[in-house]
C-alpha cells in the first residue's frame, strides 16, 4: 500500500503543478515562471511523463531565468535539461555539445553549470 500512497502523492503533485502553471499564465506573472517551471518539470512531471516532455519547459525556464535575472533557476534548469537529455537517450555527442554550449553561456554570466 505504500506504493499506492506514493503514486497518489505524485498524481496530486502533478495536478498542483499544472494549477501553478495555469495561475502563472492567468496572472501574467512571468517573472516567477523560471522557478515554477523548474520545480514542476523537474521534480514532478519527470515522475508522471516521459523525461523528454520536460526538456522544452526546462529550456524555457533557463531563458526566462536569464531574462529576469534569476540566475539560480537558469543554472539549475539548464543543468537538468542537459541531464535529462542524457537520460532520455539522446545522442551522446549532441548532449556533450549542449553541455559545452551552456557551460560557455553560464561563464558569460559568471555562473557554473
């Protein structure tokens, strides 16, 4: 029964995450988007959907984080974007290119990936 409880919590978390995303859109609160997208698409949606479905939202969190100066969220989002690219079976050379590209971008902002 413990497995069932965990699954129910993940499903509830997914619902709350989707509600959070709808609220962001309704309130037009894009300045909070990086953190919310990171939390929803890394911590929650990777447990209920295929990893690849989180790639684009994590990349969006990175871009929004850069735009609003939320460097912490930009860094963690793009780090997880690269990690999930690897775990989802993407060609290793392409993953390596992504890591090197974003590593350079982060250095421009005095951050580390």
